[in-house]
């Protein structure tokens, strides 16, 4: 198996530049009314043109039938086996808002939520309170004092926050308090493994913290309770500098994707809140780096919302903005997604993701259209998402020959 | 994973015959002027006809994006995982010129080179001295006496030779003296792992040998110095007799390919220097064996030289000679390459290699043309090169059913 060790041995620095344009939730499914997917409905002449120039295929982020979360989907795109490197959601949220975790810290993702008089959850997102309100409530929760452990609470946006448990002998192997449905009470947190004293300790602390938080928030309806999930500690990943000898930059608006990029050593660019901002940021830093991870979120959001036509519209907006990117004339352009998010499924799915690579060394294939169906006949065939970066590196002439 | 152990359990001897026609560096890339690859430009009606009859696909020797050297490329074709079995260049060169390495011997590949008065390399190939001169100088170097170790020096061709270090406790994990560029002095050989006493010992001996060689060669400008690289010991591979229960014969003109074939247990046929000689040799020994590795080198050489039209011409010559091979009517004919060598890249590349299997049991596919693009639609799909021999064995009815 070609793994990070081998790639590290073969990789060599070079001035050539790779742009990995990641359209979150790129792959779709047909609208039953028309029989056409979001990509097939969208008018995307620039992507079609790139498909004609480059080589195309379909990639499995984890494996056939496996629906990936955002973390495995992105790790695979960065060339890290998502089954080997498992990043907890808490850690991801934490690093996405620039929190530096210390060894032993446990991070959990939190939601402010609404509970009724019987303690049952009536809104898992507390009516999506404002970020300002979230900041205020997090300050309140950070004031909760616990014996032998410090709990820091940081706002993310709207109802979302991160709780960091700093203390000794904490093990993150615990269940979650978020019941993932309304009409039931938040769950008690329990150790996942019997006899794991660090997990018993963390579960106890977390339950006590939640109880204190409930008291603190009593007068703050709709944000009168919290839900915690994704307890995790930060794994150690070899950086992209070590493995690929790249000097990578991430251009991403949303915290999680910046956090994930930082976890593999990418520098994080300051950027604005629009696609144009992201492309402008890419442009601005283009001379300083040799690998650019550009993350576009809204396709996934539209898919998750089941909004087929909004996903189509966003694809068209991306397409319209592409000439600006192409002016940079990157040595290698990769266009793909971290997973599919078909609007008709209103969520991530297991379907393979279209992948396009454009470089002067691509062997042409007969594909002339950017769509799931067209890419089936592509020259890349069916591949694993973690292999995409190998191909990008090869096309950028950044990999030495293996063996004599 | 299907591995050698499983194949060994399933394989059975039978009279059916497999011919593995290996066209070195077979895959190409389009000439930018015409948009057509070497295979697409070449007039190869016999290969096209075979493509119509057989089943086709594209094979990755090591993995997507990984450019294989000749050894990994061939090991994969023989069914050996090229990531598991790593053959050093020194060993390959040695066995390619019929040197039988003893347990513990370390082989290095050598070049005669030219250095200037400051000791800087001015020509890494010493003006490609004649093979006769190489023979003479190797005899000179073999006379160098070293304490506790014997160094044998064997000519290969032109400026190339092999140095074998026979001695106790030698470890091949050392750096190379070849700087791979001109204008700098040859490098000192150092152990790759700190504290490895065998490597320290070899590095010391090799450096002293190089120093003595420099004195010996002082009056032999342009061949007034040597460069050593690819220090390695011979790995133990299970033979093709053991794994496949085959009685294999190799027909190859160039030393390295004969050496590699010998490493997996193949008998090596005496043959001449032309394609016709090779096919005649195949013919002559056809009754004595059941597996034939026929290696054709010149496609790779043309690709490496960046000579698109010469590669086309050689493909046409191979095609013209094919009817002679087809008269043998092998039960299974495989036509493929060890890797791609696109003329436009002037070297090996990572692009997958066309593979064709012809047998009476092939499930037909719609492909009617022997080319990279046509084979994308082939019935074999995309496979790993090490799986090709499984298919050849299956089509020759030499593999038992797996499981009850």
C-alpha cells in the first residue's frame, strides 16, 4: 500500500503549484422529476471546459457505501487515510476557532439548546441564538468552577460552542449528551469502556459541568441548556510539510475546515465571507505557497438543506468565478469534493465524488462534461480519495521515481 | 488481499501456456501537436485485432501517481507486490550480468566518470567509454587489495560496472557517492542509520575503495574516477515455480530484465539482439516451458530519448512481428508494459499501462483498438499490475477455486 511513509520518501520540493479546489458535498443525485443531478442541471461551461482539458474520475472518500463526515472527507483529500486518522468533532471545532489544545486536553462540541419544564429538549439549536448571545453565555459558562479541572468555553457561531476540559488523567472515550432528537431529555454521559478510569473521571466531570450549566442558564431561555458531543483529544498527524515537502495554504471561511487544514500543518489565510473573497485571497498569496486548499462550503449547506436549485445556483456561481482562478494558471488544478451531499438526501452520502485533474501531463480522456455520469468514463477511473493528492503531486512533478 | 500465499495454495500445474509480452514503457501521452499518443499514431493492425478478440484495461504498477522504476514495474507483472519486495539497483545490475551473489554480499552499481583537477565531476559517464575500455578498467580495479574484504568489479556496458563487496558483517544501508549532477565532487559514503555497525563498516570500506580507485585511474582520463550507488543485498523472493507451479522462461536482451527474471526463478534463454531473435527464441523453447516472459526494451529507450516517432516505429515493428508469435497459439497471451514512458516526458511516468489478455475464456469487451484511450472502456477496468498474472493464470485454468 502506498502510504505516507512512501510518499515522504518520494516527495521533492519544486516551484510548481497545486490548487485543490474543494467544493464541499460536490456529488449529487438526480432530481426525480427531471432525472438530472445538480451538476447536470447547472450551466457550468467553465467546469465543462476543464473536464475536456483534464482527466476525470470518481473517488471514494472512505470506501464504497461509507458516508464520510467532513473530517474523514478532508483528511482523505489531504492524503491521510481517514480510517487510520480519526479526528474527533470536538477537537475539530476547537482548532477551527484558533484554540491551541494542550496535551491531555479534551474538547467537546457544544450546542446551546432549549429544554421545557420537564427537561425535554424542544430545540437542539436554541432557536439559533445570535453569535453575540453565544459569546455572552460562553463567558457565563466559563465562570463555572470545578474541582481539579478547568473548563473553558469558547463561542463558535450562533448556538455552537466548544468546551475544553483541562485536567489530568482525562480520557475522551465517553458517550455524548446530545440525544440528536427533540422530545427527550439530554443523555447522561458515560464511559465507553468499562473500567477506564480516565473516562469515568471525564464523564463525571462533564455531567457535573452540564448540571451547573443548566442552573447558570435557567433565565436565558431559549438557550437554557447545553448539549455536548464529540469528546476527543488531538491526534498527532505528520504535517504536509513533512510528508509532501509542500508549503501549503488553506483558504476556507468556516472554522472546521481551517482547523482541519491547520491539523496537517497548513498555514491559514485570512479571508472574507464570499467566494470572491476566497479567490482574491488565493490570488494575493499565490506567490508565497505551492499548495492551496480552497474550500467552498455552500454547496454542502444547500445539499443538507435539501435545496436542489440553490445547490445548482451555487455551482453556477463557482463556475462563473473560475476564470479568475484559471488566470493564475496553476501547474495542477484539482476540482473535487470531500464527499457527496445529494439535495434529495438532505445530507452527506456514500456516493463517490467527481474528481478532475488538469495539468499538462494529464492523459486525456473522452469526457467533455463536468458531471457524475460523464466522469464514469473518465481516465482516472474509480479511485480512493486519498490517492488524489498522489496524482496531483505526480502531475506537479513533485514525486521521484519509486525503485530502480 | 489476494497475496502470493493464496495464489500458491490455489495454483496448479497444467500444460497450458502463458506468454507475457512485456513492451517496456508501453503507455504514452499525446504529442501536443496532434493530440494523439504513440499508440494512437502507430499503425498496429495486429494489436488492434487482438484488442478486439481479448479483454483490455489499464493497470497501475505501484499505485496512482507513483512512477515505477524498472524493478518494481517488472516485479508487479510477475505478481510480486513491488512495495513489499524492494530490489536494489546494485543487486539488479549484478544478477543481470550473471553474477551469483552470495549471502551477505553487497552489490553497488558503478559508473566510470570524469573529474577535473579540483576533483569535481565533469561527466558522470566518462564520455560513455567503450565496453572494451570498461572491461580493461574493471580488471584494473579488481586488482585493488583491501583488508578483510574482497571487492570484485565486473563490466556491464559502456561506462557502467558492478562492484561486489564480499565480506562479513556488511550492511547495505549506506548513502551513494554519485552526486547525480556535475560540477561537484563525488560524495562521501555514509551509513544511513546511526550506530549500524555493518553500515559503518561498509561505508568505510567503500570510501577507501573509491580512494584507491581514483589513484588507479589517474592516467585513464576521461575515465579517471568512479561513482557508486544503489548499494544493496539480494532479497529472498519465493520463486514462480513455488508460487505459481510454473516452469517459466525469460526471453530478454538486456541484463537487468534477465536478472529480475532470474530473481523470481525463471530460466533465462540465450537470445540474440533483435526482436526477431527474441521471437525465434520463444519459438525454439516453446515446448519446454509453460510461461514465457518476453521483454522488448526499445519502446522504453525511445520514450526516454523523447523520440516520439521512433517509439511509434518500434510499436509498428512489434506489431508486424506479432503474427509469428500468434502462430504458437498460446492459451493465454498478455500484452502489457512494466510502466508508461511517454516520449513527451522523456522518462518513466505514473500513468497507468494498457493491458490486454487474450484467451478463449476472456469475456469480450467493446474495445477494438489498442490504445490508452480505447482501453479505458475495457472489461478489465482499472487494476493493479500485480493482479494481471492472476488473470493470466485463471485464463490458463491454472488456479483452483477458492473456498468450498
